[in-house]
């Protein structure tokens, strides 16, 4: 029998993930569980979910595994793992990528930083939620891989917005150019999935401006700590911040295209 799972965070990603576990006949409840899954917005919320007054550290038995699927910096993940150990809890740094549709279908990509024994303990849960599970090393390694992913996501998105603005400004057919790029070396998962929503004018891709700003902030802070220049990421970040300043902080992240279109004289 699978170990019982306590699930914290029933938002845009967490709710379909919890439902996925229920469909696959896992016991999901808020008490007497051996594995705690945390899918919340940021590290502060994860800390409260685990160590707050009603947190998992108070309800999980010693030796239980906390699976942190929240995007945070490697440094913060290691800090929370050390604190979990003080409570007798094991910690998996296991952020995910794939969006809400893949969350609902159990086909996410999960990037794990953890002790191998702890990973095997949580593997049935991760396999139920994921198409791909990668063990990248100790705690913090999963968070590092997620940072790399998010850097590429937002730089790709900013580049796609600029590229399609160029297409329109030059008088080309955006749909025809999109079809070409999807067969060429300039294609990316972000380009293929987001640009159709730009072309049809809905600007609704399922992404979140607040999450984009949070993740880009993690990238900037970590790069600063490492002494690493991140020129393209910094430029992309400015575009997202401009969108937030234009009252789009609560909008879909694809609405950065509206801001760029205004700058380009296309709005």
C-alpha cells in the first residue's frame, strides 16, 4: 500500500496535481501521513507550510519525507532542509515544470535534489505526477536545474515577443512565420506554445506575471551571489517589470507582449 500523502497548496498547479494523485488511488489527507508535498508560490510560503503553527513539522511523524515542489533558490532550499532535519524530517528539493495541463495529466518534469534513499521513498508519488523524474544530486541541485529552466523560459518568451513584433512591423504574416519557425532552428517549447496565444490576441497562456517576477528575482539574487553576469536575463527582467508597472502584475505573463507592442508602435 502506498504511503499516505499530505498535500499543501491547492492553487493552479497544486490542485490538478492533488487530483492526479487521487485518480491514481493515493491516500491524500491532512493528517497521519508519511509524505508531505508542498506546492506553493514561494519559499516564504513553503517555510510557513512546513514550520508554521499548523505546519507539516507539527503533524508528520519523525522520518517522514517533505517533498518541496516550490520554486526557490538552492540556498533557501538547503536552509529549509537543514531546519527539517532538526525536526527529524527528510527533505526533497523537487521543483517541477510543465504547466497546468501536464500537472493534471501527471506528465510533469520533476528535478530532484535529495539523498538517493529519500528519493526512492518518495518515488511512487513523483512517478504519479511526472513523465520525467531526474535525480540531479543533493538538496539544492533540483532548485539549480529549475533556475536554469526558468532563465530559458523567460528569455525565450521575451525573445519570442520581440521576434513576432518584428514580423508584424515588417508586414509579414505572423501565422505563416510561426509555422516556418516551428520547423526551424529558432523553435522552442515556449515559442511553440505561447506564440499562438499572441497571434490570436488572447494573451492567455496559463502563465503568471507574479511567478515570472518571483522567479526572475531568484535568478538575479543567485547570479549576484555567484558573481555571474546575466545580461540577457536582466534585459528580459526589465520587460516583465515594465509590464508589472503597467498594472499587469496580476495578468498572464504573455501580456508582456502588450507592453512591447506599445513600445514598438503596434498597439
